[in-house]
């Protein structure tokens, strides 16, 4: 309800992420934001969905699940692009976090000794 009134509030999204992670684990995070994005496709929500994918990717990487981490990094990149399409004012922050997703993919490659 609060997110409907204040859809850009970082603190409310942080609370949502924390609650979803606690209640459903990392597997529920991307699904929650996918559902929300489908119901209301805005640039801001696409950005937060991308961030949720980035968080999920980091959890997966730490769990030593590189295939699923890579999938989440790829979803994050696609969602940051979508956020920018829906709201061009999000380009700078989307590009910043997309670079973090690319860095995560690079770390996966490094950990897999795929240096070529």
C-alpha cells in the first residue's frame, strides 16, 4: 500500500526486499518484482525489478550457483535497459547498476577460470 503511494521510495523497496527474502528466500525476490512490474510497467518499477535481479544474482554467486547467477545478471541488464526505455531520466543510474551487473558476470568468469 505504501509503495502505491510512494513508488520511488528506496526505503520502502528495501523493506519489501527484506520481507520477501525472509518469507520466501532469494527465489521469491525476482518473482515478486516480475509480478509487480507486469501489473504496473513503469520505469521506476523496472529499475527496482532490475535491482532485485542484481541482488538475486549476488546471492546465487555467493551460493556457488554460477549458472543461476548469470541468468539473474542477464535479467538485471535487460530490466535496466527497459527502465531506461520507459523513463529516460533513469539512464545514469541504470547504466551505473548495469555496469555492476557486468562486473558480476566478469567475476563469475574469473571464478570459473574463463580468462580468454
